[in-house]
């Protein structure tokens, strides 16, 4: 027998705090619809429910992605700095990003 509801988590992470909410929703609910049912945006007004990027277990998903029971819907924050622009700026200054240096040091 197929259950008519699914259980998912909705997660939003800040630099020093993570917010997680468990929801039971109707089977067939999409990622964007689940966000609308979530209470997280009520307590976190910086979440733009209309067009914030979403993912499931670390992978970006489209708004119409149909969630499965056990999925963790992740609400992504905008990056504070564009990594490509940061690399360009550092290269112009004659510097490199620290992770690039660490990766180069690990090579044989």
C-alpha cells in the first residue's frame, strides 16, 4: 500500500546556526511548494521564498523537483563573494586563494 504522505526535512544554514524543520506533506509535493508550507521563512525573513536556490542533499534541484520521503530540502543562501571574481582580484594582486595553495602542496 502506497502512503499518501511523505516526511521531509527543510534545512537552512547560517554561518553559526542551522535551522531544520520536519514536515509531513502530501505525496507529489514539489521543492518550491514544500518551502511554501515550511514555517522557516516566517522566522527568517531574509529567505526569499520566490526565487532562492534549493537543493536536496547538496545537489541543486529545480522548483518542480518532486520530493521523496526522507529528502532534506536545503535552502541556499547567496554567496557573499563570487569565487570567480575573487580569484581574478587575487590574481591581479599577485596572490592565490588559500585552497589552491593547499591543493598544490598535496601534489606529489
